């Protein structure tokens, strides 16, 4: 749920403006246009800018630096995307159901992980997701790199979990672009309705 406040950015270059006691617009400073935060087409634009500008593009810029030191931050962006986008896709909050949401999102992007058993999905959630967000570290057995030893975005085996952050971010970005394209198609009524269940506007 979005709460509109005067003079606050809700996405990069998109600032809320209060125009009367109970009405707001969102000023797109990049395109010099005004958006209606209650219109679904404009909601999609705001959501797209929010995710790309604050997260996906920033993660890409971090990986383009010489040092690979920012790779865990990139992985945090990618893993948070999994849970977040699943809420929009199915129109439900993940509160109390984070594991299921992350696992379902992961297997939509990487069906081969599920084909190797549900234990792989659970292992990813507990060792990668919980490690990054509960302990700000990767649990034992999780390694990352971008060399020949890391040919896949995610590889889960008995020995541990290997992650290639560059490929993972590329896959996540591809999934997001497809989702945005689906949302912009008026024929996808169910997807758009689910999106609005999560991206709704709180009373000012």
C-alpha cells in the first residue's frame, strides 16, 4: 500500500504533490508530466520506475564497478525481488508466508530447481534469503562468483549453493520486464487486478 505525502519521492524522479485537501498528483520530473496515482496505467509506471531506479539499475551499476565487493548487496536486491513481485503477481501479502512466496517465485523463474526437489527450494530460502536478511551474511555452503566455476545463475547441490550474481540479476531483470509488459496489456485483466490489490493508495 502506498501512502501519499506532499513533497515526498515515491520513485526516482517521481514526487508527490498535494493539490488540495484530499487530492495528490505525482510529478514525473524526468518526463515533465503529471501522473494520477489512482489510475492503473500510472500506477504501473510508478511501480516500474521504483523497481528499476532504486533497485535493479542500481544493482547493475554496482556490478559494473571493478570490485566484486558489492555482489552480496546485488544478491539482496535479487532475493527481495522474488518475494516482492510474487505478492503483486498473485495479489496477496506475503506476511507470515515469506518462505512459500520466495519458493514459488523462484521456481517460476528457475523451474529446473523445483524439478530437483522441494528441498532445493527450502535450502535456498533458509541459507540465502534468511542468511542475507536475518544475519546480513551468507550461511555456510553458499558461495558466489562469476568465473567458470559459476556457469549458472543458481546451482544447488549436496555440496552447497553457488550463485552467479551477474546472471541472477540479468534473469531477475528479464522477469520484471516481462511482468511490466503483461501489466501494460489491458487484456491481462486478472494480472492487473492482482497488481492493484497490492499497489493501492492509502487514504491521505
